[in-house]
């Protein structure tokens, strides 16, 4: 094979950002390909090979430059690492020619694009492995954690934030999930017939958590990771186009993500600071995405049951369709949260309902609703819990109490943009005390 011309040395920060981008976009696809070759019982092997390829990119690209096709470079490196493993393991000797031929075929594909391929079953690599991770031998939380780690490049810390649990608990959950897949000798395949719809709920949850991490990152320098939101919308669109995924709740989730995603460009100011909903320039909202969201919300109404995604999409529509903040239909939003709590008595949903209640009936009732949340322990380490209490106290002119809550929120906040907003709000409250 002819070697590509050498590239020029590259700034380390540029390499870091590119590899992070590729990790989110390419790691899941590479793991999917390798898992299809080795079997899902060797999932850890596939993950390790891809991780090593990315590590080598971080080591070599700053000195030799970023290759012309970084995704192809990663594929080729992963290919060589995989072949080394095959040659070392006697159990693969008989399969070696077929495996090498398969990898060579995949290497020949254009790695810069990934077109959806639907026939009778889901052909998209990412969705295929997503359904495989959602095998019923695993508990649902383990299914979601494994898919987020393997397919979406989430760290255990990011998954912990999504589940409001500890990083150590997530690490144990991931280890047990991989062991269970190996013990049960799960076959890497797309389920068909009645088995496919039964796994749909877990797949939808994964896509939703992927979008949420993009809409509001749990760690890192950037509050918004637009590429994660785009990937989640792409996956949901692929799913909605497939007969097995063309279900009302799929369209409801897609509507929710489109309606929220339409506001991404307006969520930060030029300095990267957070703009709250009432501060955003609604002219910057993506009208086309809002229209698509409303269209899918209409498609979601075909069924006779309302899922959590239906209710959340309806709440998002109330915000997205209001011409200005003053026109927001808060009574309707409150009613929707009441229904949502009947489906999922989550403390986070109860906290959001308290905000809506305060908008309708005043901050005192909002604070009372927060204090009445039954399972408040997971919220103690949730910075938005203390931020909400601080804002409600400020609304009733209790500025000292507001400062106390906002300082607690500041201690817990991870993102620089959130810390800047909280610091500014604390200064605003302290000015009220002087």
C-alpha cells in the first residue's frame, strides 16, 4: 500500500479537539464493525482496540500532523491492531482469512459518510449495536449505561451524571453488563419480529440521554455539544423511518429533540455565557426545526397512549411556539407536568414542575412544592436544585436565603459557563442586600 505524504506537525490542542470529535463520531461505528467480526462476547476487546487507536492518534498526530482523512486513519490503525490480536490468538486461526477479507472490504468504504441503510432489518451500524446492547438479559439501566459507553463515547462520570449516581456504581454496572453478555453467549444480531419492539424503549432512552448530554453537557469546557444533539436526532430519524421504530413514542422523542434543538444557537451569548429562556433572541431559533418538531408531534398523536416523550414534547412546543417569554402558556405547562409526574415520579421532574407552579401561583407555592418532593436525596448533589431554590427565594425578595442557595449551586456546578451565570446571580443578589 502506498503511504500517504507526511503531514506537518500540528498544535496539540487542535489534535485534542479533533480526536474528541472523532471519538464521539467514529468510536461507536468502529466498535460496531469489530463487534460484528469478533462477536458481542468480545465487546471489551473491540472497545480496547478502538481506544488504543485513538490513543495512538493523540501520540502521533502532534508530531506528524493530522492525516488528510482522520477517520480512515483510525479505521486502518484499528484494523492493524485487530489483525495483530487475530494472529496471536489460536482460536481465530481458522477464521483469519474471512476476517481479514471482511476488514479489507470495510476499509474500502468511504469513511467520511455513513448513509442510512434500511432493508428488512436495521442496517445502520450504530443502531445495530444499540439494539444488541439492549438485550433483555441485561437490566434496563445496565443496557443504557453500556450503550452510552460503547456507542456514544460517554465516560463513566458522564453516565453517572445522567443517572444521578456515582461514577464507581456506573463502572461496576458496565463491568457486570459485559460479563453477562459473555456468560449468556449473546449473538450480535438485529432482533426481528416481536423481539425488536420490546427493546425499543431502551433504545429511545439511550438516544434521549445522548441528546441531553449534547444539549447540556455534564463536564468539559463546552456547555453545548451540538454534534451529540445532531447524532441523536439522526438516530431517531433513522429509527422513525424503519417499520419497527415507526411508533408514536419514537416520533414524540424526535419532536422533543427537534423543538429543543431549535434553540441551541440562542442559548449562549458571544462570550459563551448562558442565556436563560426569557433572555434568548427568539429570532435565532431554527424555524425549520420547530416546524419539523411540530410535524413529528402530530405523527406521535396516532396512538392511544401518551408517553413521557409526548408530554415533554408538548412542554417544549409551548416554549417554542410562544412569540415571546410573556406569552408562554404556563398553566398548560403546569398541567402537562402534573400528567408527567403520574407517569414518572422523578425528583427532577418534580423540581421542574415546581418551577412551573411558581410561574402560575407564585414563588411561595413553588418553594412548598420543592420541599414536598419525597425523594430529595438525589437532588442534594444536583446544582440546579439549589439554583432553583435560590431563584425562587429571590422572587419573594429573600435575598440572603437566595445567596445561600446560589452559593451551594456554585460549589456543585461543573461547567464554566454555569459557574459564570451563578456567580453573576450571586453578585446581583448581594447588591440587593446593600
